[in-house]
C-alpha cells in the first residue's frame, strides 16, 4: 500500500472584486504566529486547531483521540519519525459548518510541539478545507470567510501558484547580502512561524548561510521530534508578486527530512509575512490575492536576548531551552534548563510564551529576569541587542 506523505510548513494586479456571499465564516484567534480555529470531530466540543495552508493532512493529537473515544489503525507515514494512526470517524465541522464527510483524519503525539509553542493544540487542518472551498482570511476582522471554489474576493495583488505535495508554491526573488539576486519558489504556509526560510538543499547549493551577513543558530523542530540546527540572518530584499520587503530577517534550514529538506522548492514564506495581508486563496483558480492589512508596516524583530524558552514536560514550568554564543544571555551566565520565574516583574502565569518571546525582541531595551539556577533564585538584567546586525 502506498504510504501517505507528511505535508507540513508573473503577477497580475487586480482591482475588481466579486460580491459573492460567503457560505459561512470562521472566527479565529492568533496565538503568537499561529491561526487558531475551532473544529469539532463527530459532534465533539470545539477543539483548538492550527489552520495551516501547508498541512496536507488533517491531524489530531493522540490525547484527544483517547478523550473522544475514537479508534484507528497504526500506519506508516513516509519521512516521519513518529507513531501515526488513521482514525475512524464520520464528520468534521468548523464553527458548525459541516465539511465533506469521511475526510481522512490522522493522529500522533503533539507533546513536543505543544511545549515549543506554549499551548495545548488539539489538531491541525489545511488542505482538507482548501481543496473544497476558497477562503478569505481577514486579519483585521479576525475571521475566515468560506466560499465555493472559484469565488471569494479577488482584490489586490494576484499571484498564481502551483502545487508541491498539495502545498501552494509561489515564485519569488531574493537579493542576498552580497548583492546576489536569486529566483526561487516558496511554499505559502500560514502554519510556519517564520518570515522567509530557505530549505536546506537550496541553502547549501547557494551557500546562503555565508551570504546573509552576521547570523546565529539554534535547534528547531516542527511536527517531527527531530531537532536540527537552524540559522537566522537577513537579506537585502525579498519579492513575490508585486510585493517587495527590504532588510528582511530570514531563516536557513539544515533539515534532513520533511519539506525543508525538499529539493523541489527553495523555501517557505511563513506566517510573519503572510500576517501583513488579508488574503484569498483559491485552489480552483490556483491564485492567491493579497491586500495589505492594518499591521503591514510593522517591523520584523528578531531575538535580541540570546536565549530561547519552551515549556517543561508539565507544560507549566518555563525553561531556558537554548543559549546562543556571544549574546546578552551567555554573557550574563544564563544556562540551558534554568527556570524562568519572572520577566519584568510578571510571573509565568501572567504571560504566555509568545509574549515572552516578543519582549525579548525589543532591541535597545532592558529586560529584567528572575531565574532559578542550580536551585537558587537569581535576578538578571539584559540589555537587548540585535544578534544579526
């Protein structure tokens, strides 16, 4: 039996707009860089799903499968180091909107993803919604409107796309720090919490790491449990469609598996760029339409502290997961597995992981940390500075 594959994260300018009425709408919330929608499986209570245009499979956390009393059979997923099941179910609803019945739903363990994101995630959905409906994602209203395929607003920058393993791919051009221009193709992925990432084969071919100026590295993982070095640098500009973003912080993957190891595509346009636009995506027409939203002019900030955090296995304690060399954190003596107790006087019960990370990106500011190191509490003040300038 053929194994399912794990799929996870010439422009035209159009001024006309169709006035079709949406079939329904889905309110959503943002948790950090991720769109969270409510989904029900077989009349369950609403569950928290990440909406990811890069998700080729609909996936549930195995803890939810047990809670709902669903059953399944073990399967193998190509290029995955995790245990998977194909779940028996009847229907899936989003905000009481019944999607096509008998959508294949898979399950696996989300624990490692949840401690990295800082919240419990019940599932991930993308392609199973998009292949049946056009959608308009409006960040200004925090709402996704669902249309019949071929319909929906067609305002703004019209960008054609192709597919690679069911993920939309658009053309783009990047100018590296040494002035080299490079054409490429990029996944359009709302579930990827990045600006622009280069896939490992493309980065190796063009020696991207050494052409993006000063950079730092850390360990990164997605749905897989495997962590691989990931580099952060910046480029002079990135263009796609009629859009050009200058002085852009970017990521560089060294992954050996998953989509970031793909030789077919140069990299990923992630949620930090996509967040700047209200967008329509229509699989029938193979078009994406972008309209700048209210945060379009926001700056792209990067880690200025030199450390990263994640939850402990109890999903309550906040731990220092990594400390970068030659950074404010390393200079202050912060160590991996130190516990973060307070940031600027606020306890971990008062601030979530995305907000902690946001506070650590304020270049030129000072941040006060209360940490527990070797059993003793310690107050540390960091002067935040860019690690890639």
